């Protein structure tokens, strides 16, 4: 998110500049491999573009210093089509939770990442080649206005618009391919009201109201 009085040039060259300036909501995602160096080598062997892990960090507003390293997978902006990889050198809790712990125990975390893509078949092929995945199962969700593809036990759902007038088409036109929604694992889902309920790949999904929230977030 933009800070007060940001450096316009720094914002313009940031790999998430379109998403930041357009208040995209979901923007990118990351994974924490057990061995980031081994995963880089595996991706290279699979002929997938991947960067060398680079060290980085920042200071939180309270002065706590955070340090990590990341490597980007694919040729798209960091963590949009494929997840970028991250390894923390300082405790992850300090980076993920400003207070040091989650603010609620009602949810277990993100269990699905929905990636908006223009060409479902080509995108499935890229994921299968990069990660050695099995053939996907597919379904259509008219309410979500997308054709969906799920590959094996991965957290990834690829979604392509059903028509040019859909919200997903607008998302792709404005921000390009990348995460367009997240689904949380719910421990106490009954405490929350859903604006819409649907069923994906045998699992019931409840959706918060995207008009009130400003983006798409569900729980299972």
C-alpha cells in the first residue's frame, strides 16, 4: 500500500505498481519451500525462469527489523502468475503478524489462491510443467463468472472469465494475470454471514460480500 507522500518514481518502477495504484486487493502470493536453493535448481532443470535468491528486508513502524530472501518464478511481475519463494531470516510471526500472533483463531489461513488467467489451457500447461502436476479437474461457476481448474492437492485454482463483461475480465484488463481472490480455512465459519454460497470441486465455499469488501474473499 502507498505510504503518505510516496516517491512517485519509486512507485512507478515497482513491480506491483499497477496493483498498488489501482488498489487491486489481491496482488501476489508466495510459498515457503523447505529448501529454496534446491527449488531454484529444480525449476531451472524444468526450464522455468527463476531468479537467484536475493536478500531483502525492512523496518516495521515500531522499529522491528525484518530480514528475508526471495526468488521470483516465471517472467511475470513478482508472485503474480507463479508464486514467488521466500525464506525468513527473522521470525516469520514478526513479519506476518504486527502483534506477534494472529488477531483471530476463527480461520486457519489461506487454503486456496485463485489466479485470474486469460488462457486456461495454456496456464494449466505451464503449471503442470513447472510443478509436475496431474491433469486438472474443471468446473464452471456462473456466479463467480469463471471457468475453474484445480490441479491435484495444490492450493491453486486457475480461473478464466466466462464472458468479456464479467468482473474477472475487468480485473485482467486492469491488472493482468494474477491472484483475484483468496479462500480461507474456517474453524468457526458459522459465526460469519455469507453473501453467496457456492460449491467448488466438492467443497462448500462461502463468500463475503465483494461490494462491501472491495475484493473477493471466501471461506471453506
